[in-house]
């Protein structure tokens, strides 16, 4: 009994949410913690039944003792009515000895009631904590599944995933553009330099050729008119 009441202090002082928050691996530890609590609850239930039985027995003994005291007083009255004072005295002496016993039984009853109250409090708290734990277990496991899904998405979009592949593709494209630009620059540098004076001479040669062509056209038109063509 002393051991279970010591356990009472620990259980009543425990904070289920604080315990859960400190768990390093909630998914595994919450199952183990729940098994431990259900085991505690089994022990507490058995002990609570025993303590409640002790409480009932203590209360019954007190009632029986009180009835016995009333009975002795009743017999003392009957003895006095019958004129037997000596008998009445014996009944009253018995009554006094029973009253001493009653005091002891009253103390036992108080202890039994207090123990029963503590056991029921412990039982009720454990029951509520287990209900909370079951609810939190499902919540935690759902969060863990969501976290794992988020990690997969993050991995796909990380440097080793889709985002990384896009970055690699962009890097290759940029490198190709740079190579093309360098090749074009190399072609330009290796091409022969244009003869600017030659180009200028060609400009005037072309103009002169056009003038000659125009003069021939004019002469051709004049001859066509003279000939009536």
C-alpha cells in the first residue's frame, strides 16, 4: 500500500503534455509510454478495488461497533428497570470498552477513506491521461506522416531533385550560350579585315556604271522615236 501511494504522488504530479513534448522519437516512445501507463492503470484498478473494500469493511465495523454500544446501553436500562444495578454496571463497563474499540475503528475508517479517495483520484487521472495520450498519439502519428511527405517533396525540389535538375539544365544551357558566343567572337577575329578603300572605289564605279547605263537608255529611246518604233 505504501508503494502504490508513493506512486500516487508521481502520477498526480505528472504532466502528460510536458512528457510528450520531451520525447525524442514521439512515434515509438508514445507507444511505450502508453503501454507503461496502461500497466500502471491495471495495478491501480486492482489496488483501488482492494482499498475501497477496506473502506467498506472499516465503515461496516464502525457501524457494528456503534450498534453494539447502543445494545449495551439498552441492556443496562433493562437491568436497571429489573432492579439489577450490578448487571447494569456490567453492561455499561462493556459499553465503555466497546467505545475505546470504536475510537480505534474510527481512525482506521478515516485512513481507509483517505486511501480510497487517493486511489480513485489516481485511477481517474490515469484514465484521463491515457485518453489524452491516445488522442495525442493519433495526432502525432498524423503529423509525422505529413512531415515525411513534406520531406519527400522538399527532397524532390532540392539540389538532388526537380529543382536541382532544372538548375543543372539551366547551367548547361548557359554554358552552351557562352560557347556559342566565344565561337562567334573567334570567327570574327579570324575573318580578314575588309578593304575600306576598295569598298569606297567600288561605290564610285557602281555610280559611274549606272550613269553610263542611263545614257545608253536615253540614246535608245531617241532612236526609237526617230524610227517611229
